[in-house]
């Protein structure tokens, strides 16, 4: 193929991927009358910030954004606290036969369960425990969502660290835990960072469980606040689009930070990027 | 006892917290839901499973889910692969093109649904607006809100959102290919097509398998986008298994029947994934 043809095709694909997102941006800054203009206005319109002002004046969205952030950070932290040692244990300690592989695979398989299967009993369990409609309930569930991901990512990163490093430290009388903290983790920093940055993407894109388990406004997360605006009877496109932009910014920021590890994250650590 | 445990299973304490949490939040609910699905008004009962066999709507939802999965996967794979090959062969600007192509996949599903509502709306959407401007009659083009086009419209959204995922994995696979066999084949006078078929494809197989497998699992459980975009409608046109289970559980509060359905769905997912793996002869 000639390279001009190639570039033309690539640009076409790029346009198809990006144009819908660009359209969302324009709707969020258009006045109401410009939104439905025929022919559609792609560039020439008078921008306004009205929809964003309206969005934040209600107060609920700011609150749901805070909820999202709070839930995502705490569940990421918890998942790291539990998952990093597990990954290290599976990767570096002795296991009879191939138990480390078996356990690792089981951990991953919990992630493959369709959420709708566990969501009904989980809902009933949380209701009985009084954790429905609450942030602790969501944090607990998201920690479980993130854990398999953390374990698999970190196992991959630990695998790449030369064993000699730890052996030297252990020779000097360090315990396993001490070695992990003082020798291994500092070396695995990029991996830790990638995993930490990726987990909130996983959590903030989760919709089903948050939708079902939190009807109260106090624990609503941002995707939900959005959805309720979308499914409301009377649709206000400007506000809806502004809400969409607000909901996607944190995810894109995190994704930008984790760009180098995108492949690894999206494939649950199975493909090196 | 504890000593032998410590000597031959030194890794156990490292893993226990993770395993316990996952048991409590995924396996226990699973077991619990088995129990609920076998419980009728008067104790043990098979009524929920008997009902499954006669539920036309469930069968329809199942058929639509499978159709959705197969069609979306085929298009996404073909497109993603083509794009991966195309972008891989680009010189300057490759990184830029790649980053742009990935954008749809990273958006929260809710945002994706909002975007496509803006596009598909028959009266005010940009799609019909553009067509009208070109002089095309749009009164019959209802996209996601008409019974006939709804499923196709929803599949198109999936293709837009998830082709980047296949593109991402496949182009990572292409980049990681060892160069020596490719060069050796070229030196021996193999045509580009021969190189592709006999060397690139076999080497890429593990990545292709993984990509297809991950995507299939996600497609079979599709919920978010459809729920926000069409709520399974109009009528029953875009109802999938997950939506139907959701409705049964949280609209009609029939948890027993919902559990029974989700088990059938789970079983089918496992069978589907297994046969896919066998089909592609994965050795892991």
C-alpha cells in the first residue's frame, strides 16, 4: 500500500474514534438552540459555560464525585495492602507442586464471573449486614473487584525482578517481609505505580453494582449521578453532556499516567506492553 | 502439624487475606444463590428451573445476547486486527494515532451511552441531522429507538467502544514479534502474504486467543451501555441475559428465579469459554 493511502485510512479511523467524543464536548458548551441546529454545528457556535455552572450548583454532583474518589481511593489502597503480599507470596515462596499457579488462576477466575451472577446474593448479604446504601459496602465490594487485578499485575512485575537481589538481602539476615519492604518494593516501584493508577479506572467504570446497591444520594458515585441525569424523563442535553465530560476527566487523567502499562492492565497482566 | 505446614507451605500466610476476602465476596454469594434458586414457598423446590425451560423471554434474551456477542466480536476483531497492521506499518505519527484510537475504550460506559444518545436521537441527533443536511429522508431512521434497528445500533456502539481494545492487544502482540524469523523468510523470497500467514499469524496466536477470550466474556455479560441506551427496549429488542436477570431480581424482586437464570448463564459462559479455548488449542 502506498503510504498516502495508509495515512488517509489511519486518519479516517482516528476521526471515527474521536469525533463522537468531540461532539459530546461541543454539546456541553453550546447554547440550547445551537444543540439541535441543522446542519449540525461542529465549529461555528457561541460557547457557553452555563451547563457546567448549572451542573455544580445543584451540589449533588460535587458530592457524588467526592464519593467516587473516596470509594476508589480506599478500595485501591485496601486491594494493594492485601494483593501485593499475595502476589509476592505466590511468585517467590515455595509451593508444593503447582499450587501457586492453581491459586493464582483461581484468584483471576473470580474476576471472570459475570457480575450479575453474584450481584443478587451480594445485595441480599449487604442488606442483612446493613451495609447497603453505604460507602463501606461499596468499598468492600470494589476491593474484591480490584484484588484479582492487583495480584496478577504485581505477580508479573515481581517476576521480572532478579532473585539475586533478595537472596543477598536475606543473607544479611533480613526476614521475608523485611526483604519485600526494603529491597523488592523499591525496585518494583514502577509496577506499583501502574497498578495503583489502574485500579481506580476499574472501579470508576463499574456501574452495575453501584447502581443496584446505592439508591441513597449520600453514597452515590459519579457514574450513577450521571446515569440518573440521563434516564430522567426530561432530558437536558447540555447538563447531561457536561456531566459526561466531568465523569470522563479523571479516568482519562489516570489512563494518561498509566499509558505505558495500558496493555498490561487491560489484559490483566497477561500481555507485556 | 503447624510446623510441617510452615515448612512445606511457607507462602500460605501471604495469600490468606486475599483468598478469604474473595471467598467471602464471590464464592459465598455464589453458594448462597444456589440455595435461593432451589427454594420455593415451601422449602426445596425445582420450580425456578422448571420455569426457565418455558420462559420464552429468557430464550429470546439468550439468543439476542449470543447474536450480539458473535456479531460484535467478529467485527471488532477484524477491524482491530486491520487497524493494528495498518498502524504498525506507519512511520511518523504512529504514537499519536495509537493514543487517539484508544480513547473510546477508556471512557466510562455511562459516558459512552450519553454520547450515543446525542448521536442517535431521531429528531435532534447529529446523525440524522447530518443525513438530512445531505438531503436524505430520515423519518424511517430511528436507530436505537426503533424496534428493527435497535440491536444493530447497540452493536455499533459496542464496536466503537471496544475495537480499540482488540487493536491495543493485537498491536502489542505485533510489536513483540521476534524479528529474525520474519527477516529470514523475507530473505528466502517469501511474499508478504506468505510471511503473514505462515509466520505472523502462528506467532500471534496466544495474544489473539487471549484478546478474543477476554472480549467474549465481557460481551456475554453486557449490561451497562444497553441499560442506559435503550433499557433493553424498545419492547424487547435489545434485552440481554444480564438485563433480564436484573429486571427479574430488582424490578419484580424474584431473587430465586434470577439466581436460577444467572446459573444457567454462568454455565453457558464457562462452556462457551472452554470450547473457545479448545478451539484455539491454548496450552497454559
